[in-house]
C-alpha cells in the first residue's frame, strides 16, 4: 500500500514538523523575551551568554547518548516523547524564577530534554525521507520556523497589553508545548528497525573520513556562532524598543520559512556542499554588518539576511550528513554532529559575551564573521577538491 502523503511528504515528517512547530512556538515565546528578562533581574551580558552556553553544552552531551541508543534499540519515538515532554514541563516554570541562576537550573533541565529528542528526531526524518533528504529536512525546518514566527508574535501582543510582564508569557508557553507532545503521541510512527539492522557496536572508523572533515568545518563555524540572544541585545541597544524586540526576531524566521523548503529541494539537485558555502558567506556578511551598523533599518535588513543563511544551512547540514552515513548509524552520526555543535557553543558564547562586555559590542560580531569566512573556504575545498565527491557533496 502506498504511504499516505501530507503536503507532499510522509506522515512521519509532517507530524515531526508539526511537533517542532508547536514546541518552537513555545520556546520562541520564551526566548524572544528571555534576554530582556535576564537583564531585568540583574544578569550581565557575560552571564547571559554563560547561561546559554552551559545549557547548549548540556544538550550536546545528551545528544550523542540518545542518538547511539536509538540506533541500538531500533526506536526513536520514546526519546522524542521524553525529550519534548520534559521541555513542555519546564517552560512555564520560568515564571517563578527570582535570579539568573534559577534560569540556569531550568535551562539545564530543559536542554536535557532537547538533547534526548534531537538526534532520534533527525533519525526518523532521515529514515522517512527516501532520496529527498534536503526537501524533508527543509520541511521540518520550515515548520520549526513557523513556530519561530508565531512565538514572538504572541510575545509581542502580550507585551503590548501587559507591559514587560515576561512571567505571563512563560506561563502561557505551556499550551503549545503540550500540544506538541500530543502530536508525537498520536501522529508519529516509530521507524523501527529489525534486529539485524540495529547498531550492535560503534567505532569511530565506522563513519567516513569526510564526515569528520565536515565536523571540523562545523567546529570552526560554530565557534563564532554565539547565542542569538546577543543579536536581540544589539537590536535593543541600536534603538529597537523592548516590546518590538520579539518582532525583530521573527523577521529571520519569516524568511527562513519561505525559503527552507525551496533551498532544501534545490540542494538535492545542485549539491548540498555548494549551498552550505553560500550560507556561510551570507552569515559572515550578516555578522560583519551587525558589528558595523548603528541603524535600526540596517538591523532589520540583517535579520532578514540571517533568515536566508538559516534556510541555506540548518536543514541542509543535517541532510548532508544523512547522505554520507549508513542507515543503521544515522542516529549516532546525527548525535555526534549535534554534540559537537552544542559543546562548541559554550566557548563560543563565553568568547562573545566577554568581548561584548569587556571590549565593545562590535568585536564579537567581527569574530563570528571571520570564523564563518574560514568555514566557507574550507567547505569550498572539501566540496571541490575531489571530483568523485560531487554527487554526494
């Protein structure tokens, strides 16, 4: 029997995307105001970056574990359910914090949830995608970013009616988060593997050499890709009022939603490596622009370009990895990739926060532009150095 399609993709990909949409609505309600909330209760730019860095590193350590064990037992849905469920519980608890360290504790637990779900979710998408990996990851990313649009809009409306009442936003974020968990329960079917297809053991040599070369590029790029919270702080310092900060944040999400699927589909045809090169170059331009500008109009334009960068990289990086690793090890490969990114975000956030507080607000963005430019150069070498790699890169 032919599998039923939902908007041109498999049921699993659609419902996984729906879960991402609902959960990201909740998280972006929270994250779009979290920097302003933290500053209002006494956090510095460095401590803000430290909180984000520790949270992401926590998530990173869990991602390798969940990816490996989902491959080993041949199931992904239990990890998704536990991970998304844990985040749904934590979101409204931000309403009760009284100091930045309380946010750190909650972010730590929340990111454990993200760590549990990320690699198994990506593994389900890869297993359900067939040959259209770029398109499938693009659909998931697009729906994820739809939530990244709706979340800040809701936060903006609430701030307009309840001035700087961040705690109300945190409480209401529980609603979409809950429905995201329901979408997993009733919509996602586990892509189970037969015992013979399950991962029995893992050695580093089981993954191809170009996978590790790509991880090196990701490390360099991520070292300058600090928390987005600093972008929002920069927008506020340039002249964007607090109530409008969530709307500025969603500009990039709107662009990413519009372009994620077309760019993912194009990457299946033109080559994922080429798309990533363009994405890294655009990121370098955006961060250089953030370092240079003090104009609100320019900030808005840079957030739009940031959305273009996102559509060219976020889903395509995962599709790029999916294409180069075997079926029985996709969860492990995705987990290592997510772990590297998460662990690198700790030094990246600390470097950016320290530079912001102790040098000036431009230097962390110049640093990010340089690492992105370096990643683009290395990606060009990886993509074009060997002719035989063209079909997969």
